[in-house]
C-alpha cells in the first residue's frame, strides 16, 4: 500500500511538472479544473479502499458471530454512508473550484 501511494504521489508531481505547455499556462496548472479532478480522484480512491475494508471487516464479524449479523450490518451501512458522504463533499468542493 505504501508503494501505491508513493507511486501515485510521484505520478502527480510528474504530471504537474510536465503538463505546462511552454510557459503559456504555467501558473494556471493548479487552478480550477486540474485540482478539482485530482482531488476527486484521490477521494474516490480513498473511498473505495475504505469501503472495501469496512465490508471485509463486517463479513469477518458476521462469520465469527452470526447472531450479531443485524447489528453489524446496520453499523456497516451507516459507516458506508458516512464514507460516501466524504466523496460527495469533495465533489461539491470541486464544483466550487470550477
């Protein structure tokens, strides 16, 4: 996982370094659309990872204690909704930047 985030960070820096077209739009790189798309991509990736971990933990909990399946399922659904809400906040912020 650490290698993935390191690679993603270095890729982002490479895009930022080489995306400017000869000095015409050098100062406009981190304004508006690029920053909005980048933040939304990072939020969506984090959301996917977090939701996957939550579902795996809920399945393991239900497998170990089947009688608590209802409580675990309810807690998992509330947690998934809160995780998804964070991506929606980033989407609203991206629209505000654009």
